[in-house]
C-alpha cells in the first residue's frame, strides 16, 4: 500500500460547467469534487444527463468551445493540471491518464488494423519491438476475453462487433499502464458474462499496477462489481459520496434509494 505522504492520484475541487443555451450560459455541473487514491476505483454514478461525460471532458481538460469550465483544484499525482502548458498536458494525457470514451469509435482509426493501433503506443512510447508489442497486446486481449485474439488483431474496426470494439479501446488504454484510467461507461455494449470478465480483468490489472480508476456508469450492478468508493451525481451535483458497501447498506439520498429500489433482489455489493 502507498505511503500516506503520497498525494492522491486525482484531486478535483469546485468543478462547475456551463453550456451555451439559446439565452446564454446554462449551468449543468455544480461544484463537483472528489479524490481518487492509488489502486482505488471511484464509481461516478448518475442517470443519463446528470453531467458525467461533461465532467469527464472537463477533468481531462478537453472541453469544446461550447462549454465554460471553472475549477478550484485539479491535480494529478500532486501536479497542478491548471497551470500546465499545452505540451505538458499532451504528455500527461498520452502517458499518465488514459480515457476510454463511451463511444469506442472515438479511439479507433477506421483505416488501420486494430493490431497496428494497439501496438503503436507500445512501440513509440515504450520502445518495444513489433514482436514484443504484439505479445503484450494479445495478452491484454485474452484478459478481456477477446476470442481468437491473434486473428482479431488483423481486423479493421468495422469488421468487429460493438462489444469487441469496446474491448479494443479498453485494451489500448490498459496497454499504456496509466496512473489513472478514466472509463466513461466502457462496458455498456457487452453482454453480462463478458462484462463481468472485463470488470474482473480491470481489477486484476489494478492490483498488479496500482492504477487508479474512475469508472463512470449509470448501472448500480456494475458499480457493485467494480467500485471501492462511489460519488453519486444528480442533476450535475454530488448528492452522496460513500464507500460502496455503505452506499448499498445505507443510502442517504432519495435519488440513490430510488436507484437501489430498481435493482433486482440485491442488497449487498458483491466482492469481485
Ligand atoms: N455541448 C453541449 N451543449 C449543450 N448541452 C449539453 C452539451 N453537452 C451536454 N449537454 C447537456 O448537459 C447535461 C449533461 O450531459 P452529459 O454530461 O453528457 O450527461 P451524462 O454523461 O451523465 O449522460 C445534459 O442535460 C446534456 O443535454
Ligand atoms: Mg455520458
């Protein structure tokens, strides 16, 4: 376990976001904050439209011109992301933070085989040979339950199912061995069995590397399998933050209780 003096992997305080409306800026995310430690998974839970994706983009400092973002504190491993130059930020995003977006097509180039894309980063940034990179990529695909991984590497994105594409995007992020994996609903296109396998693989990787994970989801069942701590976002505000067992045992906010009431007979977080 990390020494107490290690800074958290991610610290966010006072994040607010407004989008442009017909009559001026419309605030949609209000004073959001949380902290994620090394080797920990934070579940960011919220219904559709609660501001999860906007929050993801703001934290990675990728907002488009349509948004106004203000934030008091934004630090990665103690480093202030707010005062970093564009060049330093690009390096951080290429190496220390990996983002898996809701839409896997955002991460995949349609004109290159997925194998080429999976190996590219390893060759460029880690100096591996083509052969070494391929071995490592295939091994991550196996962990994620991709069948016939060696053949799949030769496929182009459009030849793959949505679920396989999603796992390719996740594999690409994991191969970077980031300090922080930010995953925005990365398992929505997967069937429940594959989803459970992917979540278990994420946990195993995390144990091996100590990466911190922010797992964005609207799905309490997924959260129970993956999160240590949970932040509940409702209409752009944090309404509850608690360790996952506590959230399931004694939800404080009406919105969280409402979500729990929709779950099939399940009162305990499963320990995967
Ligand atoms: N570029 C944008 N312009 C205007 N409104 C937006 C934009 N992006 C998101 N919104 C609105 O902000 C709210 C939060 O969106 P989002 O972060 O995508 O929610 P989630 O990911 O939780 O489903 C929604 O009401 C959405 O309609
Ligand atoms: Mg979203």
